[in-house]
């Protein structure tokens, strides 16, 4: 008699409990798959109950996100996810709220809402998928498309200077800004975890490859032959060092950053990363031009993180103070009352 085969051991996959039963409808090879996986993994590691999570999205490829998570969610309207999420946060301070948007949805029609969300500092997370193109509507240029980009709506090349999302966020007094890559899961997961633990609005710009309409837009930052010379991973209290052999660093000459060879400069003289320094974060956010032209690497990781009271906490404190001083209001009595004003 043959021995009975051993029962297959059930393997627990981090984040599996947060995956919905919906068919994922992104193009094969899209960077969104990687981002979704890391978000699910973070939710699992942070052990957030599914009924206490809400994902709010606008319009675009990235905005399919709520369908693929077994949580609460809303696929809202173009550019307005931040406004809807703000209202939800004001009423439900117990929820973990995530806004999923793209460079078109979040920086074009939704740009004004994003700015005011950042300055108000609602306690929620904004994931800005940046592929430097309009993907869902088939390849028009977006607010982050590089100058001179040739596509369907710019056959002679774009003449619009692109937005720098992280500089924009700093200008709006954001309290947490970071940048990650869709194909660097370890770094991205660490950033997402930090963002979720931050009290206030966290903005995470994610370079996401659109392999159909803008393939290779970030290849200089991802190809193994160029990425170590063109990117720098930021770590708190660590010197800014990069290069294939870790042979280059960055120093500050007054307020002017300069790339130096470590063979000629001591590590003690290098720029030390400080997430709480607004001036340094502003300089880092401006390492924006093609590194092949200016030699500066593109910073990845957390550029800036400070503590400031969240909007909803201030709002509820104000409400409690008003109730204490004026008493609890009765909206129904106000509607049914006989007091009225005459406009002349």
C-alpha cells in the first residue's frame, strides 16, 4: 500500500488578505502591479483591520486601485479625490485613508485641491503615481512630461516646463514628502510604511513606468548600468554618497550643492541628510534635471518629515471648545425655527 501523500502546507502570503476578488485590469508589465503588492504588504505588516481602511482615487490608470483592495474605497471624479478624502477624514478620524492619484489627475485638474490638502495637513497618505504621461487616455503629455516631449498632443515637442511635484509640495508646506520607484520594492515598502506612520499628510511620489505610452521614461534611474550614478538613497543622519563604487559624494558650499570625488574629500565634510531641514529638502528637490547633464543624482527616499498638528485634530479641538463655551447646537431646531434674515 502506497503511503498517503503529505498534506500541502498552507503558505501565508503577506498582503493576500487585502486583495479583492476583482480581475486586475492593467496592461501586462505595468508598474502599478508592483505598487499594489507593496501597499498590500504594508497594510498586512501594519496589521490594519480591513474595515478601518479607505482608498480614494480620482481618474486614470492608477485610480483603479480601490477595486483591487478588500477594503473600503471610492473611485471618485477627476482631480477631486483629495477633496473627498479630506471630508472623510474630518468625519472619521479612526480610519486609515489613502489617496491614489496620478500626475495628470493630481497635478492638472486636481492641482489646486492637492496644494490645499498639503497645507492643511489632514492625516492621510497621498500616492502620486508619476509616469510623465496620460496613460488612460492614450498618451497625451501631462504636467510632469519633460520639456520637448513628443507625443499625440505635442507633435513638435512640449513647450510647457514640467511640474516638480516635491518642490510643489514643499512650497505648500507639506509635512512629509518622499520619492520611490515602482521596481525597487524594498525601498518603496519602507517609504510607504514611514508615510503611514506619519501624522499629517504624506506625499509619496512614485516613478511608475508606463510601458505602452512612455516606456523607459525612468530608465536612467533603473538600468543597472546607470542607476548607481544617477540616484542617491537618502538615509537620516547619513552622508550623501553615491556612484557605482560609492566613490562620489555631495558637499554644500554655502547653499550651493556640489558633486565631489571621495578620493579628494573626507566623508566628514559631506552633506549629512536631515529630514527636518526645510532648506536642505528644497535643495534636494531641485536635483531635478537629467543627471547626464548636471551630474546630480535623483534623490530617493524621505526628503522631508516634520511634526505639525493635523487639520482634523485642530478642527475637533475647535469644535469641543465651541460646545463648551456656547453649548451643543441643534440643527433641526434651527431649520424649524422662526428666526430669519431679510436680504436687501
